[in-house]
């Protein structure tokens, strides 16, 4: 794989030939002993101000600033470089931020992903910088977190910006950052890692599929793998409520969520803790809720029908599968919000979904979502797949080149993720297994589901910790993770519960009468597997 000086010549040659939803990253703890190639306290051979455009010699790349930061009590001294990469004659511009610890480099590179429609941010680089990593991020071709980059002023699609966000901006950042690292330290990184969640998870898997030699390890949380399906699928509940003329009040959704969790609380883990340990094994009948009193009225049969369709997921008008729906134990809020306007309860769609349909599909900034019908939604769904799968979806199951290069991919997903159904991630992993074989897949790709955890964190379940360290240990020492750690803390920050997270399809189950708050009381057992869906 890419190691030291051997990397430098190959990647610079590659660079010369180039034609080119809210995520969060896992913050690693302080690095272990550097693998070699770190500065070891010695000053870099090149001063920060010397990192010029001419010194790097990368095509269509400009160093816009290179500033030495003295650091403070919490952050080490560093060289902070900003670069711009263009792709003539498109007129686009990708911004890249690279932060280099001056005398605490551990010999590794960590790239950090974005979230939603934000490609990334320099603010995300402080934690890896403190941990000794040379680190980088990119705006992926547009500033900010909105999707208005999709359209030109004349309402034609801005394909250069779309491709930058889809995959090209991250590739630019990767090549550029490694060149800056090599120029500053006199050697390239011994190990390169990707760290991202949501959009950042998609970005990392896209790298593994398109450029399998770029990263030794990819940590992808709640990855928006099936982007062209997922982004339009998020609108499904709003379409159902609109077409059925039955927007459901939030307190009814909350009552349904509480009832589902109560009915399936012990499924999987055998523990009553307000968390469904194995959502795929929950078969709660929403029909039993009809007549249930709530502060906003009794739950009706029409309300239950809306909930059932949301759980079922998007379907064609004749009932064919389009994408996965809301898993049991997942909050309805976020995608299925409603509000009172002029005395009437109406839907309130997620802003990202309005952008997706209005800008990327309808190509109309003034598009009115209330004009949607089942037929129109189905047409938009197919359009989304046809137009954007190649540029946005990181769902290619053939990871043989990444595996052959020695890469490792650690995926994790909250099983109560409101925005990105974890079933889509399970579906992808199973397709990789079908393509490459379960045994070979297990050698380089593993998925861990976190019961009760929301999108990239939060929720009632114990939160995953140490994912990044587990990836580093796998890459550098060959220790494939059998479980990940999860913990819950109280208001003071004290750990009050620990729980293992098992590699899918296994789930953690309490053994005998052990302490439910102690991870040692659980063992991994075979859980419920995702049922094949007909596409």
C-alpha cells in the first residue's frame, strides 16, 4: 500500500494525470506510538511559509495561504495550509484545508468528511491535529451547507459542482494533502485514514470504490451509501400524509414510538432498558394503537395506515419495493414533522429533501412540494436513480481492489437513525458478501449496529466509542474487531453503562442474571437478518 517515500513519487505522478445530511466524525483518543516516519520532535525540513504553489508543482492547484500557528495549551503548534484546486475549463474551485503538526506528527494522515450538503470544514481538523495526525478536509467544491450549488443561474444543472461534491473534491483533497505532507515532512504518511459519518461515511466508501489505494483504513458511520435512493426516500412519509390527506400530529407519532419500544424492549438483548436490541426482530402490530388516547386526540385507523406505510418504506403505485422504511424504535420526528399553519395541521418536510427534489430533480428553486402525488413521487424516484447513482451513490459491491490493496473498512450505524435507515447499510454489506464471499469480506469489511443510537450519535442507547482506535488497530496490527465498545454517561460525564456492539448479524444478549450495565454480562448471538427485498 501507500508507504513513506514510495508513496510520494507514485501519487505525484497520479496527480499530474488527474482530469478532474448533518454529520460528525469519531474523535480518536491520543495516538498510540507513532508507526515510524513521524517528526519525533525534530523540526520539519521545510518551513511553513515555504509551502508554495511552485514547490508542490501540482496541476491546477494553488496554495492560497500557509500560516504557522504557534498553538496553545490545548492545541499543538502547526502549519495550516489552504489550497484551491480547479478543473479547467469548468470554472469550479475546490477548497482544501491541511493542518500539519509541527513537532508532534505521528506519521499518519487522517482525512475528515462532511455532513449533509457540506463537503467538510476546517473546524473538524482540531481533534486529529491534537492527536498528532496530519489532517485535511475539503469544501468539496462549494462553501456552506446548502444545495444551491446544484443549479446555474439559468436553472441548468451545474455538473462540475455536482461532480465535485459527489467524489472529485475528496479525491482532490486526498492527493493534495498527501503532496503537502510529503513536502513539509520530507516523507509521505505511513498510514492514511478516512474518518466520516453520514455524508462523510459516503465519501469514505466512495474513495474505497473509486480510488482503492488512497486510504489504508476507512471509518464510515451512518454512511449515505445509496444516496440517489435515500435522498428521495426521505420524503416518503410527507408524500403519504399529503396524498392521504392525513398529517399526523407529533404526539401521536411519539405514542406509537413509545408503544413499539415497550412491546419489543427485550427483543435481542433480553433487557428492559428502553432500547430495542434487535430492531429487525421486532414485529409490533401498529394496528393495536387504534383508539389510543393522546394529548392531540385518539390515534385513528388512518393514522395507523400512515405509520404502517412509513415503516414499510417507499413503494411504487403497484406496491413494488423502492427503498427501506423506518425501523422499529426509530423516532418519526425529523422526516415526518408536521406543524400548524393558519389553524391547519400540515406537513413540514426535511429541508434537505426539498433541496434534493426542487434543485436536483425539478430544477426549480420555487418548486412547491405540495404538488406531489404518488405518481409524481415515483417518477422523481426513478429520475433520481437514473441521473445521480453514478456520481453520488457509493454502493458498488465490488471492493476487490480495495481488499487487494490491504484496505480495511469499519462501518457502524445507529439502529435508531431517523434519517438514514440502517437497513440500507446492511443491504450494502450483504451485497458485498454476495459479490466477494462472506469469508473474504469479513477480512476487510465489518459492520456494527448500535441499538437505540440515532444519526451519527445521540438517542437512548449506549454510544459507540473507540471506533477509530479499533480501525487503526486492525490496519496496523491486524487485530480485526469482533466487537466495538459502547457506553452511557450521566450528567457529570461518569460512565454508568457499558455494552458490546457485535458485528452484524450478531447482537449482544444478556447472559443469565448478569449486570445489564456491564459489557461483560453479554455475549454475541445470531440476530435477525435483513429479509431480501425485491427491487
